[in-house]
């Protein structure tokens, strides 16, 4: 196995036998098939939900094997808290994420920890997610939501139901494209998804499929899919190159992410991102910046439609805090405390990026029980961590936003809610996603009553991220609120967490 010169760690897939000396103590599914592994009864299209099923049977740490690749999952609260220790563990780029390297390279999401472009891009781009930057995105977020509600008004007037996940994907793609790159994909003017979305879904699905076929046979079994994937990747590259060329021609935007990528030098070293790296970052942000938020909004709309009493409480808050203000201001979004709890509770049950991988920086013992060699890794299965009965109670499957009121949050142990990952490689777009999703939910709740077919049963599709399948909503326009000013609300410091910040907590 090759060694990377920079880190000294083995490169490529590291099967668990290499890193876990006492692997035999970790349970695996019964009926293991020689050579093939734990394939009997496995659902290749829903690997996360499959792992959730195994987690319930096998307990807080377990392993799965497929085609010679063995990997360890953890979801028990004690194990997850220990593996969050940044001094002993770091992000592991493996499996699904490594499969995205051909398209996203050493972009922020897929970069190996030792790659110099990670720190460079992180330092250059982080100010693009500061409070000041977020304030400049707010108006654009409002404008894009206006395009969604125009579309939904027309559908509602025509007596049609709406495709919630499809339209949330249009909304979040337009939002990141507009705020980050000054670009308009025209998604709401199209009947079918923009080809960028189809190509992106194609590459994500392909990356997931690569994990479910035996490595040496992949070129044969996935020949047609690989050809399609190459075409999808070429399309993504072309789109991004066009976007960068437009910006270079027009000579600068409004200080958005693309301007930062193209023009900002590192504050300490003066270094800049290379043209090739900019391409990888643009793809990274266009993909990471919309797919997960779209899923979060779609699941939230599902729960709101399913629980009219929760929707009524959230709507009452919007009416109270925003009054009849047509365009709520930036500050007024964070004041929607209950709407934000609805989102948190949604991300608890369906964290739309459902797992993240951690590797040992040195030989260590996980939670005092499981020895790991340097470089050994495990996947944290967040939907199960977020259902751990010892933390969330025996009714953990129940949707209850009050689990996120300030007192309940303070009473919980740290590292038990991780929809945005953990540590230095946690989500850079967390504030962005939460601001966007809270704003959009507030605007939609105020404008519509949400109805759902009583026969609809939540089904979840997987393409590395999670999304409700076939979710259609029936909307009723509510009367437009009289144009009254928003009620000023005083929010006590620290109401949302020990840091006093509505987004960041000290346990990250
Ligand atoms: C609800 C929405 C979102 C969820 C659930 C989510 C979740 C995550 C998670 C779990 C990670 C860590 C992955 C790992 O450890 O391997 C991550 C990283 C990342 N996310 Fe998000 N994300 C969301 C929205 C966004 C948005 C809106 C953006 C950009 C505007 C974004 C950009 C990124 C990037 C660039 C990284 C890599 C950060 C690094 O390694 O330095 N995400 N996200």
C-alpha cells in the first residue's frame, strides 16, 4: 500500500483489519458470506438506512463488510463523544468522499487533512461566512424565495400540488449560485431540473454505487455508468469554467465567494488559490451548498405538514415576530427561535449528510475500550447518534422541537447532536444553511397552510445525502398579513447555547 509523503499515512482504502487489533470484539451482521461479506438482505440503494437497521440490532459500535472492504460504525453517545476529540482524531477522507475526489479534488470538502490547499482555502473563504457576509446574502435569499412563492402561488391557483424536494432543490441551488457566484441557473423557469442538478445527482449516485460493487470488478460492472459519470463530470467542469470566465470578463462581483476565490490572498502568507483549485472549490460549494439544505427544508416541510399543531405554533411565532413586514430583515431571522427548533429537530431525525468519518491521529483506545492504530477510522452514523435512547429518551423517534429549547440543550451531554460534523473540518456553511432554511420556513409558514396526503408514508432516498421521496404538498394561501412593523424582540444572551451564538456551540 502506498504511503503519502506528507502524512506518512497509508493512502487509499484502509480496511478495518489493518487498524483495529481487536476487531473480533466488534459485532457484525449474522450470515456473513465468504468473499462477499455482509451482503445478504443488504439494500444497496439505501446503505444508510440499512446501517441504521444493523445499528439497532448490533449496538453502539458494529462493523460491516462488503467485497473485501470492512468498516466500523459508531453511534453510541460515549463513543461518538470520544471520537470527536480533536487532539486524538481528525476527519477521514474515505469511501463516499474519496469517490468524489475525481470531481472535487482537493476542494474544501474532499481535501485530505495534510493537503496545503485545505488550510489555504479555509482561511481565504471563512470570512465569506462571517456575520457581515451573511447580511449581504440575506437580500438575495429573500429574492430567490420570492421566485419560489411566485411559482407556488401559480401552482396553488391552478389547484395543483407541489413537488417539495424538487422545488427546495431549485431554491437552494439558486441561492448558493446567486449569493456565492452571482449566477442565475433559471431553475424556476424550467420544467425539468437544470442539467447541472442532473449531472450533480449523477456523480453523487455514482460515487455511492462505487462502494457497493467489488473494487476490481467496478470497471466492468459499472462500464455504462462510468461513461455517464465522465459526461456528468465534464458538464460540471464546463459549467464552472463558464462561470469563472464570465466573472473574469465582467471584472469582479460584489465581494462574494467567487471574488474571494479569485482575488483574495491569504492574510498571513499572501498565497492565492490556483485556477485549478478554484474550479474544485466552485464545484464543491455549488454541490455542498445546496443538496443538504434542500433535504433539510424538505424534511422540515414534511414534519410541519404532518403535525399541524407544531406548524400552528411556528406560524404564530412568525406572525408575532415579523408582523406584516413584507421583507423581514437579517436580524429578524435569528429571532424565530421555535422555527429554528423545528429545523434542529428535523436535522436530528434526518441529518441530511448522514455520516462523517474520523481517523486516529496516533495509536489510541476508543472510549477506553477499542484499540485503534494510527490511521484506523470509523464512520459516525449520525441518524442513530441522534436517536440514542440514553440521550434522547425512549421516544427518540417522535418529532418534538422542544427537545431544542435552551434548557433541554444545556442539560444534554456535549457531542450528541452533530448534523454539521465536528472539529476543524465541520461544515463551513452551517450559518448560511441555518439562516437560509429558517428564513424560507418562516416565509412559507406565513404564506401557506401546508397539507399532505394522509396516505403518504415517509420514504427516504439516498445519494450520499438524504431526501424525502415523492413528497407532494397541497397548499392553501393564507391571507396576506396587514402591513404592520415587526415586533422588536429582546433575545437574552446565551439563550441558544453556552457561547451565546445561535449557531456555534462550545462543544464543536
Ligand atoms: C443543512 C445543510 C447542511 C448540512 C447538514 C451540512 C453537513 C455537513 C457535514 C456533516 C460536513 C462535514 C463532513 C465531514 O466531516 O466529512 C460538512 C462540511 C462542509 N460543508 Fe456542509 N452542510 C450543510 C450546508 C452547507 C452549505 C450551505 C455549504 C456552503 C455554502 C456547505 C459547505 C460545506 C463545506 C465546504 C464543507 C467542508 C468543510 C471543510 O472540510 O473544511 N455546507 N457539511
